[in-house]
């Protein structure tokens, strides 16, 4: 497929890298010289320097013969213009990254006024939902949902005293029935591995578990977690994400305090929030953190635009008594570094956005794609096509590539853990976890012959 990517920031760069590896013909438009230089040096893709709102630049990038346009610049307006222009050139599929919630609410203006955008991805909305899911799952370090929220992918760190610590996966039946969950991956130090029955779970491992939503409360005790009620959250930074998050937390009757250095932003926050306490000051001010009752805070959430202050304020908040810290970073390369500093949860909206866009591009009937922030591994949800190679035969006879695992099948609305003799039926939803080297082969298995 010929794909034109507009914008070579973190989202555009990662999309170009992933899609070129998968064999697509990729062109990129970017006006920033440094970004042009970076992508030219690192990737084997066609790059055109210039403004994407210029038809001349788009034509130089080959928009006349393009199958799909991904408009992922930092400007909502540019992305909308690009999709409108793409329609006039006959581009079949147009996807735009749009941050403004006015364009991405339940009844978006985009669909009413002919902007010709087929799929809208709002990274801020995705980020807020991820934070809410983390807050709602005790001990979780990673969250993603499948099949409209009925199947959960959750990441946990294994405490030394957890019932599953030191046990092989084949022994877990002695702890609890494994019919409603499956550990699909383990991050040990910097390596992500696909476990087998003989894999032993070690303290401080990060495990990633597929679990039915109704079974999550039964799994939590296996990692020594319980459903304690979250009562207080402190947010650093008053911006669009933090204000929308605070509104949702207010709706859940959670006590919220926002700390923001800028006086004008604190006034704007106070005008739109009903029950949230707004404190003006720096997140590195010890006295201000104590004034916010940081010692009884369940989550400190650092969401400011200043990456360094986010990290330092979160470290300070934990030292002063905050139970958990969530740090937002816009730079994907910072994720493993921040994790190594002892942060509980690191969220990168740009990597989340990449996964949301990939689901519209992948071969086969792909419902969702989850990109792991700790590696380039993915969890993918497919609809099994009647013409694909996975339908109608026992799973043990399907040549799943090394570095992948079939995590779950949704059969008649119920999550099932597959066994060797399980047969996938046409139309069933299937969730697969794959390391980078196995992703392309997995797509091939789930693609129909016409794909």
C-alpha cells in the first residue's frame, strides 16, 4: 500500500518506521529541517520538505497515487486541511490526529461539515482513559482494553510475597483457576519474553495478563493487590488533559488537587472545575506538596509540559508519601529511562496514538492494536476471517511464529483461554501477543486470501 505520512514527529516517525518494515511504500512530508534530517538518516522512506497545506508539496510527495494519508502533525488545523485536500486527489482513506475535544466528542463537527476524515485519533482522550483505567485497577502499571472493554490487558509488577512469585506457569492452577486469565508476556529487566509452562515468575518481574473483566477481582490477590478505594489524587500541571481528567475524577467522587505554577492557568482551572482544589506554585516546592496533603495521596499524576519537572516532582512526591506516581512523557525514548528511576507508571501518548492508527492499516480484520511502551511488542485483536489460515483447524496445527502467543478467543461473548485442540470459528474475535519479529507473520495468518 502507498501511504503518505504528514508530520515526522514522534508519531509520524514511529509510523513510518513500523509501516516501512511491513513492506508499505511510505512517503513523508515535514517542514522542520531537523526532523527531515533525522528521518532521512534513520529510515529508508521518501521525504519531502515543505508545508503539508501546500498542494504543490503534496503532489511532490505523490499524493495523486496514494492509497492512504496519515495526518499526524501537532496542528489540528493542518491535519484537517490535509485530509480535505487528500479527498480532492482521490485518496481512499484519510486518518487525522485531532486533539480538540470539540471535534472528537460523541457528535463530532467533523462528520457534519464534510472534512473528509475517515478516522479521528485523539491522543488526549486516549491518555485520559488510560489514566482512569490505571487508577481503577489496583497495582496496575499498564492498561489496555479489548472487545469494548470486556477483556482486559493489565500489567503488574510481581511483589516478593505474591502467591505467584517463584512459581512456574504450569503450577498456577494450584493457586487459582486459570480459565479466566493468561499471562502473555513477561518483562524481565529490559527483555520482553513470551512465557511457556516452564517459565518461572520471579519477584520484580513485570507481567502482562489477559483477563476477563469480571474475573479481575479474583486475579488481583495473586499479585497481592486488593481493590482499595482511591480517595485522593494530586495532579501537577493545569492543561487540557489534566482539566478533563479532574472532571472525570470529580464525577467519581475522588478528591483532586491541581498544582500549577502559572497564575492565569490556575484561574482558568478554577473557572471550569467545581470541587477541585487549585494551588499555585511549583511541583518541586516541598511546602506546597505538603499543603496538598501529599502524604495521604493515592496517586500523584505529573502532566505538565515540562518533562524534567514531571519526573523530579513525581520522585519528590513519592518521597513525601504519595503511594503511586504516574508520569507523562511525550518522548518515546524516555519511557525506559523514566521507568528505571522507579516510577510506577509512565504514559507516552504518542506511542498510544501509533497503536490506534495501526489498527486501521493492518491486514486482516483488525479491531485494535496495542503498542507496548517497554518494547516494540504488540497485542492485536483480529476477527477471524473465514478464508484465513487460522480457521477450522486445531490451534496445535496452526504455524504460529516463534515470539507470539494466542491469548484469548471471544466465543459467544465469553473469553476463552485456547488449548491445543481449540478450533477458531469464522467471525470470532481473537487476541494475539507478538514480539516485533513475529508481527508480520501473525498478520499473514489472519489475512484472507484476497488481502
